[in-house]
C-alpha cells in the first residue's frame, strides 16, 4: 500500500505577558497600552485569549468588520506564526493594530502604491528544501521509520524557532523531503544519520549471529 507521510511541525514559544488597558466606560480616555486617545463610539472591548498573529487578525476582522486598517493587513507566511499575548483592552481598530507593533518583533511596511499593510517576521530564517535517502531505514521496517519521524519531532520541539519544518516521505523512492530553516534541516539529517548507523549496526549484528549459528 502506498504510504505518504506528512508532518507539519509548528513549534513556537508563546509570550507569557498580558496586555491590560482601561475599560473606558465614560467619554474619551487614554489607552494605557497604546497611548491613544480612544473614541468610545469606535472602540470595542478586546477579549483575546492569546495565540498566533493570524488568529489575532482573524479576531480583529470579526470585531472591526468595516475597518479599512484591519482589512488592509496582509501577513507573510512567517508572520502568521508569531505569538500574541492575552489581551483584555478597550480600544479602536487603530489601537488594536498598534498593539501588534508594541508586543511583537514583526516589521510593518505600508505599500507605496496601494493601501496594503504587509507584516512579516524579520527573525524567521530563510527556508530551504533538501532531499535525504532513507531507504536503509525503510528496509528495516515500519517501526524504524516511525522511530525516525518521532526523533525528528522530538528534536524540533526542543529548538527555539517559530517556523515549521515540513517533512514528506515518498515510499517508492525511499526519499525524505525536508523544507524549513537550515538548522532544522540539519537536525533532521542528523537524526537520519544516527538512525541509519543504528540500523546498519543491527544488520551487521544479525549477520554475525546467523553465521555463528550456521557454523
């Protein structure tokens, strides 16, 4: 049976801070978090429980459905995984947008010829793709293959990065396709190297044991 493994391992460290602001129940008040003077008719109470920047933007688009600022925001792929803290705050759409600049390391660029506001994460390493032959591991059986994938996942969980490592396996060729940062790919390749050595050692041991029994 044709088997296609696909792992999308998205591990990231979430900020532990909280953003709190004044409830602004009367007139116009200064927002302690953003420093803005808020218009009560345009403001809403944000009750964001924390999560990725993509999740925060989705939350804002529901809260400010007609906001030109919010609807002009475009996230690059790396920025989608940047973490936002928990936010309980009364603010306008502009204030909610400014919070992104205040509590995350992203870069924000305003289009020269359009209204699009692009947000990207400058700290995210560039992605690359590499191919690794794991046929010796595949020949050792399904358990060896699963051990390899589990070891890669465990290693990725320990690294400090907010970008995913995508792993695809093509059974017919015995090739493992790795997409991610150079450091994450090197980690995966080291897992393959160690597992291959283990499989080879076990194979040699079995051959020696077989020869010993025959003699």
